[in-house]
């Protein structure tokens, strides 16, 4: 028998263990460990491997609670699946419009994301860089267009500068906003032949636009993706969500650790994740470093930035 200890304050503890300790029970039942709390510390006891797994799950849950104030049962289940190696990625490949290419979920979190988009009209997904939030959403949109399940794709991004002043870049308005939209275009380019993509954009079947250009519109039978949503204000998020027309689907993604808004402005993504919790038809998902599918170094870099900086 071994023991692991995690420091946790009383305020975090309530959200960490969930209503009526449901998260705590899920961990105990899945891993066969005992967890006791005393003097601001959680003591995890059991066999070596399950204790290590439980510690990993609780640490990830603690990060989520500290960032957002809560953690959902779905997140806990996903973390347990990753920790125990029972990652189920059973979603079939998504056919896109690039000859011979398909896109497939590569982690448990990604599989839940794809399933949520398939079964909900509005999906929020937050998580670190490299988890495929934008890429999978674009793949789902292109797949829907290919199947004629939607008539139009609208890809949206807020034009917020990441600590750099871009106002004096040369060119007209379109040239100035193009750098903000480039990540969406890059993802789209991997899903479609360039000539087909160009024709779709010329016929207005695909739009790639800044968030500000959404005001006053109503979009029916459209697949709408808002990327980098952590950089929306509360007012902008409300405006965006209310553009949804009949037969439309909205996917909103962002990384809440990379907010580029002014210090006094509250992120519309964080606000919406709390405000809209529990509404039927809306899915709220969180990915973790376990879902990162870029270069393995990305996971290590993100974990390094999440750890407290040691002082000399």
C-alpha cells in the first residue's frame, strides 16, 4: 500500500468532489483507492498504480476547478478513461472534401467532442493548444457540407491582438484582418482542394469573417464556428449566439489560459460556460493535455506553464 497527498483548500474541495461527492465516488469505484481529507490535504491510499492514476486525475480536476470553478461528471469520466488506459475512440472517420483524406478523433476527449457536435445544436469546448478544437470543428463542418446536412459554413474569429499592435500593417481592411483568420483558412485548406475551397468562398457557401461582421445577421441552415472565443467579451458572445437561425449548428472553442482581452474585460467564453450550464441542447466540454495531438513537446510546454514558477 502506498499513499499520495494533494493540497486542496476547502473552497476548491466542494467543487472538486462534486455534488454529494459524486466525483469522489467515481474515482474510488474506478480505481479502488481510498481518499480521505484532513487539514487541507487529500490523502489517496491504495496500490501503487491506482494511487498514481487517482493522483493524476485529481490534479487535472484541480486545475479545471481553479480555472472555471467547477468540473463536470463527463470530464471526470474522460480523465479516468485516459488515466486507466481505457480510452475509447470509436467515432468513425469523417469524410472531408479532399480526395482520399479522412479525419478521425485521436483521444477520448476528441471523441466526446465529435459526438457532442453530432448530437447538440450548440457546443462549447475549451482546452489547451494542440487538442484539435478548431481542426475537428472544421472537419465536422466540411463533412456536414459534403453530406448536404448544411447549406453554409461560417468560420468566425475575434480580431484581438495577442500583445502586439497590428494597426499600422499595410493594406486595406481585408488585408489587415487576414492574419487573424489565417488559422481557420489553414484548417479549411486541409479539408478541401484549393480550387473547390475558392469556388465555395466565391459562391458564399463558405465565409471566413471577423466576429464584428456578424452583428445584425441571422443565419439559417448554417454550420457556424467561433474560434479563439476566449477573446470575446460578454456582449460579443451574446451577439454571436443570437445570430443562430433555424437548422443551424454552432461550435465555440477557445483556450481560457490565453486570453488577450484588456485586464478589465471579462471573457465572454468563461461567462457563457457558467451562464448556459444545464440548458438542453447545449454541450459544455473541456479537453486536457491528454488530448493534445501535436508534437509531444507541446504537452510538456503547457504543463511547464501550468506549474507555479519557483523563485530562486
